[in-house]
C-alpha cells in the first residue's frame, strides 16, 4: 500500500514545522499584536501591513468548488515552480534519490533537481511526442522518487495519452507529477479525478496561463491530503502574498473574461497554424493543446534573427532534443499575430527573391 509519508525524506518526516502567528491564531479578534506587523498601517492600503493567510483558506474554498476537490487536497504556491521545488525538497534525498523526466519538456524539472542535488534520468518522448513506455518501465526503480509528465507538454504542445499516464502511475514506486499548466487550452480533461485511485499522483496547475495572472505568482498542486500536508510543512510560512491571493480569488469569482480570452486564443491558434502551415520555409506545425505552437523551420536561426530585427521575440527551442529547427511561438493578440504574420510574409518574399536571383545567375 502506497504511503507518501514513508516516501518523504527522513528529516522531513521528523520535522517540526515553523508555526507562524497567523497559523497559531486563525480566528478573529479586535487587537492583533501578535505578529510584529506595523499596526499603524500600510503605505499601499488594502490591509498590506498584515500578513496573509498562511494556508490560503478563502482561495482554496473557491478552487475546491471549481475543481471538485476537497480543500485538504489543494496546495497553493508562489507559482507552480514553488511546488516543483518543494516536491524535490520533501521527497528526494540529495545524492541518493532520482527523478525521471521525458525530454523535450519543461526545463525547470531538471534545474530544480540540480538545485537540490538530485540525479535525473531521461527517457526521450517518441517521435509523436508521446511516452516511450517500454523504456520508461525499464528506467523506473526504487530510487525514482519523482516522475514528471507534462501534459499538454511544453514545448511540444500536445497532450500525453491518459492510458499511458495511468500505466506510469501503476508502475512507479514514487510520485508521478502531471504538470497541467496548459490544460485549460486542451480538449482533454484534467487527470485530477485519478487522485482518488492513485495516491501517488500530483497534478500541477497554475494561474499563470489561461487565468492571465503570471505576474501574481499563484500555482496549484492537487494530491492526496498526506502529500499536501507534507508540502505545507516545508513551504515558507507566508508563501503566497495577500495581493496574489486576492487577485486569484477575484479571477475565480468572475471568470467570464477568462473564458472569452480562452476562446480568442483558440481561434487565433487555429488561424496562426493555418498561416504557418502554408509557408514554404515551414517544415511542420505540430498539433497543439496549449496556447503556443511548436514550429519546425528550414532555417530556424535565420527566422529567429529576422523576427528579432523586427522586435518580435519567439522562443528558440533548437537545442532541445527532438526539436531540431524548432521555434516555439506563443499565441498573441490578433494585432501581435498580424505583426508576426506580416514579418513572416516579408521573410517569404525575401527568400523567394533570393531563390529567384540565384536561379537567374
Ligand atoms: N509548468 C509548465 C509546463 C510551464 O510551462 C510553466 C511556466 N512556463 C510552469 C510550470 C511554471 O508556472 P508558474 O508560473 O505557475 O510557476
């Protein structure tokens, strides 16, 4: 029987967590002189002289309703990047335990592992950017404490087959983290429902993408309540600021703009994909369930520099495995996408001119 407590590092199992003032007294009172705050006020107003709720109860209530999960299965972090780092700190014994990742994928898994001095095993995705199950099963062992599956995957954009995720959940002795940062753009549902069945599943989501709050830094982890409790014991006491909690609460209370933007992003993604697909110097536009497209060019370096000269920045992913010649392009506003398309049309004209002049010589 899987027990997340046993999986945690020995020192974390024994840890007596810091108990903050707001943690020790969470009720209401008339006079708060227990936390060494500035009782006079805040230059910014909005109650910012007071520490925020360390366990983000109001926000969790709304997330719980939105996701159909109980609040004790929700962790709120300073971005989902905080949850990634905490998972290493809670579960991986440095220089002994290992993590398993499936490149090309989100770069922070490897960086967080390196920061925590944890070795990483890699099994590349297949040419369809799906999990290579036989090799994954081969690489899983008792030291594999964390397995990261990004779905929809960054930078490829596709979702990972649910059945394959379940196979990894069944085979792994450690935690399987399914990073769903881009799930709101996907036609496939979240795997959060699987938490009931698989206590080794951790699902990451974020307010940074579809919810439009990348600047606020609010990320979510959903898991068995014992996993969440371990993360809460190790996180800094006030890890999510009061303004960050408030804007996330506002977004969840009034999600209509978010739905409208999501529709717009999907419409723009389709238009951009169609446009890119007919350019002669584009070799592939990969299927995307996210708010970006991975695009393979005949000469990505030249296109990248050409766009940069026109003050358009895309993400160069050429050095990632299986991403030779690829740039990752985030879906922008209609106006931004038109600027991109105009520049690429200009590039196409120049390439054609160059080809024609070569032909004439
Ligand atoms: N996971 C994936 C797959 C991402 O692409 C990103 C951000 N680029 C994150 C997590 C981190 O998100 P957050 O802003 O919530 O830290």
